[in-house]
C-alpha cells in the first residue's frame, strides 16, 4: 500500500476513488511516563517516554487507516494528514488521527 501526503502518486494514475479513511488512536499516558516527563521538563531535555508514546500512537493510526483503505479495495491512500490532540481533565490522553483518501492506482 502506498501512503502519501501528496494528492497523487507520481507516475501512477488514480483510476478509482474509494472514499475518505481514518485511523484514530487515543492513548493514555501512565503515571510513570508522566512523572519522568515532569522531571525532564524541570531539568530540561527531551522526553523520551512521551516521544515513544507519540511515535507508537502515530504508527498505529497510520496502520489502522491503511487497513480501512485495504478493506475498501484501495491500493493507495493520498492526501494523508496527521492531527494530534490532548484530551482528558488533566490532559493525560493523547489522540492521534490519520486521514486521507483511499484510491486505486494503476
């Protein structure tokens, strides 16, 4: 499956539009990761625990979007966009959404 942020795939012709597809992941940040990130915030530097959580959530959202496109009979997703949000009363949840247009290309 080809997944791209561009509206087309260079050198390939879109022969059928299957529809818009999404992949959503809502991930909770546990106390240990939150505590470690708080220390990083206090002392400076990058938060590896948050970065890992974000990368995993992004990968899961992309895979879910690809699976939904495949179920529609698509072999590519074009115009992919990623969105990130924090949710919850204490901002302890991370939501990652991947969206794009499922298509068949030759």
